[in-house]
C-alpha cells in the first residue's frame, strides 16, 4: 500500500492499487482489484469531486467503479456516499414540492448562500450550522428537503452537526419520510453516530401509526451500514426503547428476526429490558431461553436485567432462581443485583434477609446506595421495626457523603451496560 499524502507529489507512481474517498476529512480506503490498471483517487474535504492523477472525476461515477470492480475493504467505512443514497432522491423531490399554507418559504438565494458557505473554506462549521438552524426555524419542511436536494445534486457534504440540526427539525415536525432520509445521510457519511441522532430518529415516530417506512428502512440497514450494521441496528432498537416507543421497538426486533439478522448479546440484553419494563414477563423469560439456545452466554447485565424486572413484577421466587443461576455461571452480585434483592425481601416483610444482604455488600466492599438505605428504612417502618429503621437512618446519615447517590448510581451501574461502540 502506497503512503497517502495531501498531494500526489511531482512524480507519478508506477502502480496504484487503492481508491480513497474522504468526505469531510474522513479517510476511506479501498483496494480495487480487476484485470485493468488500478488507480488511486483522493477527494477534497468539502466537495464531492475526487482528484485523479490527472483531472477530476465526479464522485457519482464511483457507482460505475463499484459495479465493475471487486472491492476489498481496507478500513471499516466503505460505501461511496452518493452512490448509496442516490435512490432516495425521488422522495426529496416530492417533499420539496409540498408545503402547508402556514409555512414560510425560504428563498433559493438563502439556500444558495448556505451551499456557498459550505463549499468555502472561509466559513466555520459553527457559522454554517447557525444558518442551517435559521433555515429550520424560519422555513418549511420543503425548504429542508430542497437544501438536501441541492447539496446532493452538487455533491456537497454537510457536517454531522448540520445533518443533526436538520434531523431535529424534521423530527419535531413529525415528518418520518424526511427524518429517515436525513438519517441515511448521517449514517452513510459519518464514521460514528452519537446517541442523539438515534434518539431524534425515534422521536419522529412518536406520533405516527404508520410503521411501513420504518420497517422498509430496517431492511435497508444491512447495505447502508455495512460492516457496522449490527451496532447500528442495536442502537436503533435501544433508542426506540429509550423514547418509550415499546411497540415500535418490538416491531423492529421482530422484523430483525424475520430478516435473519444475527442477534448478539447486546440485542438480547436490550430486548430483555424492553420486555421487562413493559411487564411482559413470560416473553422476557422466553427470549432469555432463546438467547441461551442460540449459544449466546448471558452476562451480568442479562441477569441483572432479569432480576430487576422480576423484582418490579413481585416475583421474588424467580429472582432467587436467577440469582443462583448467575452465581453458578461465575457472576457475583453487584450494586444493581443487591439493590433489587434487598428491595424484594424488604417488600415481602423479610427484613432480616435484606439486612443480611446489606452486610454481605459491605463485606464485599460494594458501597451501598442511598436507594438501598431508603428502601430498608421504609420497609422496616411498614412492619413495625422502628428501632431498626432508626438505626439505619443514623447509619445512612453518618455515611451520606460516601454513599452512591442518584448521579453516581447510573454511572456505576451502567459502566458495563453492554452498550456497543458508537456507530
């Protein structure tokens, strides 16, 4: 592999074997194998044109390269940007011609000013995003779609931040078609997507019962997000669950299975949490069994998810069953496990077992949380154990600075939440 620099230098290499695409300063390397002479292309950071050893080649012609050559990926981000999303242009054109009577139409001059700023190196990304934000606040859905259409036609890339501003605007307007199109641009153009992008996509579906576009998009993810499709699908599933869109999250999960997506540990942990929070105990336990049948070993997160949700459903008996199974698999209880069990025993009136678990926590140097003490105090009072409640209150007060509080609790318990790297 030849070293790549900002320019090719004065001398022409004898043999070139790589294709480089670098949208917005992200380097993407391909090896092109064919019976013909290979060539190396390099794009500048703003436009969609790629510099060849001589002259310029429009990035849209990459689809031809991809069609006739076998491409071996050298690094993870692989698909040429416009070749992947070009099939979505028709939707932009239809959206761009629609606007309601109370929407303000943004002039083409203003849209062209934004595009000129993006192409120019004299404007900062903040200035560009400020103008795009003004567009979203003052304009209509059709104006957003028109900006995307113009940038696509001129092979101009927006920054991740700019695309996310557009996504927020489309999501707030509950425009699912436009939200999906913008998300595709973010997905294909970004090396790493932040969680907010996924959440904004999910929010666009909060007030619609039409899930056909969503399921169609899920079917497209393998091509759009390869080779990180598993990470992307898991994060989409997680985002819908985080937004409280349980039914849609379950619909996505069932569609993943129908498409023969390879489910992994993160997928199962996510669906266990979704089903548990929804109170679907039988389905949760059924998926846990399916997980093991698929030769995917549960981890501490899996067991904690089961125990925590079974505790909420009042199934202390099953909490103990999975506690024993967890220990049999070599996992020791952590703060989340103890919290769920102490709460469960306390609610059942077995305050002695709750206190024993508290002592076990401290012996294992696991710092109790404020939640644990408050649960013990309240449950002790309920069964008339006022002296125990007073003693626990005194102990909590004396060590309040060392206890895990609301902010620490999430950080400590979610540090191994099973979340995958951003993507």
